[in-house]
C-alpha cells in the first residue's frame, strides 16, 4: 500500500512537472511570437491570397506587434509601411481621405501590408527570399541585384544580398515563420472553434505577461 502511494506520488509529481514546463513553454511562445489582430489578418490574407502565418511573422519582426511603431525611415505601424507605399496603396485601394497617420490604424495597416505582399508575390512568384528582400529593400533593388552576377548566378535567385539589414531580415522572418507554423498552423480558421480558442488563450497569456511586466516597471509589485 505504501509502495503504491509512493509510485502514485512520483507519477503525480512528474505529470505536474511536465504541465509546468508546458505552461512555461507556451507562455514564452505567446510572449515572443504573438498572433494578435487575427480577424484582420485572416480577412485580408484570404482576400489577397497571402499566407496569414507569413503576415504574422512579418509583423513580429517589423514591429513586435506595436501598432504605434515608427522606424528611422518613417515606416509606420504593425507592418511598417513606408510613406511611398502607403500613398500608393491609399490610391489603389481607394482609401477615403488617406493620410499617413492612418497607418497607425491596425486594420488599415494590415490591409495595406498584405495587399503589398500580394503585389510582390505577383512579381516574384513563390520565391519567398525575393518577396521578403523586396518587402525590406524595395522591389527595384531586388531586380537590380538579380541582374548583377555578384549577387545572382542565374539571374533569378539571390545568392548574396548586399544590404546586411536585408540579409538579416530574411533570416529573422523565416525563423519566425517556422515557429508560427509549428505553434499556429491549422489553428487559424474562423470555423475552427478549438483553433480560435487556442489563439485566444495564447493572446491572453501574452497580455497577462505584459501587464505583470508593466506593473514591475512601474514599481506596483515591489
């Protein structure tokens, strides 16, 4: 009897430890790889036939899901849309009374970013490296690099990228995309109740962590 209790106690301790480790791991993923604004991402990803997980990975690299982010080059919002791209999109998409401050509105920013990705996919096909390089450095630069044997051996793919920032950007986005595929794939359909609940839980975990972090920074929990 005593032996059974001891075995049960050990089994319970191991299960509890596994659950704690799983909770910590999911909390880390939720914090580092959020999937917020899912309604907007799903809506426009479907409209423009773009992978929603790619969009999420780009947002995470571009702005860490900070809708008010501004880059040194004045790119704005979640998907870091530059002034020129924003103005072009505003005209093409017939956004009424468009101005650059609208890029801080999540739905407009995501719509423009996904629309722009769809344009790049039309230009570069399914070559993710070219699409990401163009998103970061501009399609004009990518086209020039493909014509230069220093950067492209076959005139199609990029073997070298002269901009260090762009080369690092590709690595970051593709690494993020792997994580998003691992933890969010098959969980992003509005018709999938379990998938949506899973994403809601992950977002809730992240918000709780952020709230605790903000409280510590303000000294409220000290």
